[in-house]
């Protein structure tokens, strides 16, 4: 059974949520430039990219190619670059930093401690993210409130980081359900990562992502060996949590 067959169940107010998302994207393109969409090529992100293209908005997309992505994700990246009206930029980690980290800690360092896993995330994701967002007034993400307890209060427009880096985070799918996401993919024939059909709702680096079982939390397949409270790579940590760290 495909992810569409399993999940495509729109909420009763899906059309209103879609209209809200479209309005926010149109507003973003005119009021928050320069801005970019950050895409992990997961289900939420391919929906946003499809909307950006359908609305013919001048919002570029970027992907962090960490060097540890699944082949299915890399294949989707190539297809997206070939078909997207919006430019799709790829940011990679500094190769020398990766080589030094692996030589010092080994290829499976992320399993040994949270600190080492976060060091790996910093090299492969956070440093490239900083380059991708340099000079941007805002960025667009696929965060949804339903994804996890840590994201339960995600707003459509998050200005919490403006004071520190002058950048607004826009979360146009904040109010969408998982069923809404897959309903949109189904109705619009959106290309998506086939790993979703293999029970990977949340897809990151291959060593740090597994399929989930029925009844497990949405993000339980990410860093599954860690405590639930630690399951963020740093891309979407709240400002006050960064300060505490």
C-alpha cells in the first residue's frame, strides 16, 4: 500500500488551510524578500515547492546534501532540479571538515553519544544552512504542529529569531494534518520520495533514519537510539533553547 493510499485523508477544512498557505506564500514573495525555501525533499517540502511553482512565485529552493542521504532522496533531488520552475540550489558540507571528523571519530560516531551526533549534524547541516541563509530576510520550512510535541506550537510566521539574525521563519503548513499533506500530493500528482511508501514519514540522513511501526510517533524513526527530548539536529531549535545550550 502506498503512502497516498494509507494517508491521503483531507481534514474537513482543508480548502481553508490551503487558501491560508497560498496567501502566506504570496505575501512572503512580496514582503520578505530575499527569502528561500529550505527543503529536505520530504512530503511537506515537496508540497511547498509544488505550491511555489504553481503560484509562479520567485522563491528559490535549497537542499542540504549532507553526503549521507538515501539514494532515493538523491534521485528525487535530481528530478526536482530538472522539473522545478523555481531554482533548486544544493549546499554541501565543507569536505575537509567531514574528512577530519570521520578520521577522528569514525563513520558511526553518531551512535556513540548525543554530542558526537550533534557535531556531525553541525558539520553536515548547520554550517551549510548558515551559508544557504546568509543575507536572507526570511526562510520557508515544512514544520507542522502535528509532527511532534516539540513542534506543537509552531506559528505560521515565527519572528523569534529576528532579533538575533534578522530573519523570519515562515511555516506555511503549520496547520496542516498529515492527511492534508498526502491529499494534496495525491490530487496534484506531486512527485515524492518513495521511502514514504516504506513507512518513513520523516526522512533525513540514511544512518539516522529508519522506518517506523504502526502506532509509533511520527519522528520516532529519527535518531531512534536517543531520548525523545533530544530529537532535533539544531535546524529548528527555538531561540531560547539555543541560548540555554
